[in-house]
C-alpha cells in the first residue's frame, strides 16, 4: 500500500495547548524527497485563484479502483507527529468532479484507522475532523495522513489539498444546555388537513389518525434495476407486502436523477399505501451556508414545489441526509435549520420537515437540548427530528433512555436509520432491543436498507437483484415479519389511502 503514497515533510516544534500546528502550507513548508510523486502523478502546483493559500498546494491523481483509491502524506523518515494534545485536524480540499473523500490516520505500529466521508466538489471547502472520534490509532505517534476516494465505479480523480492544521479552537466554546422548558403545546388536530401534521410528539396523517412510522430505507436513486426508470418499481410493491406504512426514498439531485422520476416514485409509493419520506444524500457530512443554500434551492424550485403540492397529503421531506459532523454546535444546528425551515415555508411548502441531528445523524443530545428552538422557528410548527442509530457502544440502556427522554420532553422524532451491524461492518447493533423499546414508547423507525446492494453486505435485507419480499433473510426477516415487534406485527397503515 505504501507505494501509492507521496511524502510530505511535517514541521514539528513545541506547541502549547490551544495553538495551531501547521502540517502543510504550500508557501512555507518544504518537502522531503519527491521520489514517489511521479508514481501517483502528484505534484505541487501553482494556482492564482486558490482562496486559502494563494499559490501552492498539493494536487494528486487518485485512481479509484474496486471502490477505493488513495494517496498519503508521510513525514520524512516516518517520524511521528503527536496529535494527542489537539482537538481537531482541518484542511481545505476540492476535486475535479464530485466524489466522496475518506480521511484516515495511520500510526507507527498498525494500519488501523477511522475514516470520515465527505463529498468533494469543484470549489474549496474546509473540512473539520474531530480527533476524539478517531479510534484504533495512537494519536501520539501518527506517521501518515491518508486521503482516499470511495465510489462504485472505477475512475480517476484530481484532488487538491491545502492548509492542513491541528488546532483546539476551530469552534466556539460549548454552549451550555438550556434550562428545561415545558413542552410546546400540541397543535389541535386538523380534521381534513391537506398534509400530514406533527401534533405534539406525534405524527398525524391528513385524516386525523396517529401514525407511528414503520418502514424501510430504499436507495431508489442508485438501486432501481439497471435500464429502468428510477421510480421505485417493482421494489415498492415488494416493500408493501411487509405491511410497512412508510418508506424513506434515498435520493440525490446531483447524480443524473430528475424531479420527474421522483414524482413517479412518490406516486408509486402512494399507490402502494406508503407514506413517502424523501431526502437528498448529496450533502452528507457537510456543513456550510453554501451547502444549505443549495438544498434549500432544490426543495424550493418550481418543479419541486409542484411535486410537493401534488402529493402533500402523503409526504414528508427529510431536508438532507446527515448534514454536519461532530464539530457542529447546537447553536449552529439551530441557526441553519431554522433558516432553512423558514425559507421553505415562504416557498409554500406545508408538509412536515424531518431534520437529521448532527454528528452524521447520531447525536441525540442535540435534539433534546435544541430541537424545540427549531420547532418554534417554524411558522406552522410542523417539524420532527431524525436520529440515526449507528452507535458502536452496544448500549441498550442508551436506546431506551433516548426514547423516554424525547417523549418526556414532547419532542417529535423517529429513528431514521439503523441496521443489525454498524457502518464498520463488524460491531453489532442491538436492533431487537431497539424494536422493543420503540414499540413500548411508540417511536417510529426506518430500517437500513431494503436494497441488496450495500458497501457492507450485511446491511442488505433482501438477497437478489429483484429485491423481492420472499428473499428477506436473517435479521431483515426478523425486523420485517418474525419478531414480535416487527413491521408485520406493529405497523398500522394510514387511513387516508
């Protein structure tokens, strides 16, 4: 693997806590030997428009093969860098075309590392990696920084990286948890409403019936049959056989999909008595005003407003998948999502807006501490929250406590993603306990995922390319049909269909 990497000379010095250690800046940091650069087609380039370091930065050609391709920055002679006294590593990056970037750390003794996925595009963005999330490496002895691509198809990418720093002060000091406030008074039920409504902590369909979400994620934008429209068929018919009352349509605005295709998918969900929860995956892990503006513009476009209005009786919008890493504060979460909700209401959108929490959707504390502020910002109080349970702490008590705390606070939320195993494809998730506590506390959930194509094969609930109901297997069969708290045994369909 090491032959893929080129060498970067780290400048080391005695750094006091709170100061910045600059690992690379093209104007001031010299390189060690350049013997490995040509093999990777990597080089220092001059750029008159680079906004952060105005002249020099690293440009590497990363060859993505069989889902992965990478390059690494090594200290001269593999001399280690002590990162243990810092909280964050930051850098600026861009690519010649959209691609997921995985960032990893290697230490002296092993290649164990933790990756963080962010989507690059053609303009520089700042990436912030909280070091306390990095596992399985010795932060006192880091010898390499690894940047890698991750996507399905083989391709070459030109990736620019600049201004790599260690710091303790990337975000403002933590904001104290606000004093407890009484739950927001429930909005009275609206008989004959033209949309689904959030009533207190509950979801109520347009006909006035309480709905506890029971359903699946289906990657419609990626896993519909090759050569067929991205319209959810025949998969939605197969999902409906389970008794599901809803499904989350995984979508993207930047990978060749069209709103016309999404319109057909939502109609096909409706035809199979499924509430559609539509989301966009393009800004996963991202956090910037620009990223939010792009998503707001997509939802508020004339064509999308037409789709939403047409299907609003059976529709929920999940604003964006897992925006925000572990460095995003509660105040920042409130500010950007309040702004987004208000903009969408001004555009005429009345359906519920489902909002993922920060830290890639996994931070329940942010919802508890700050969720009500976003609800209060919504002129029609039609907001709910989504928590993605990819936790690796094997803590059933945390799952139960989260559900009870949310209910006690009167906060509407669902479990938007979970599976039988974490994203590392080896740490089990206590999914049976999750089903049990969700039923006891009347918490909705959407399991990941119906599709038979996942980077971690265990996440796939169906076995064949047809994604049929009769190929459900193992844990997926339990979640959908055989467990006492399965979809089949707990789901109640909306009476509006």
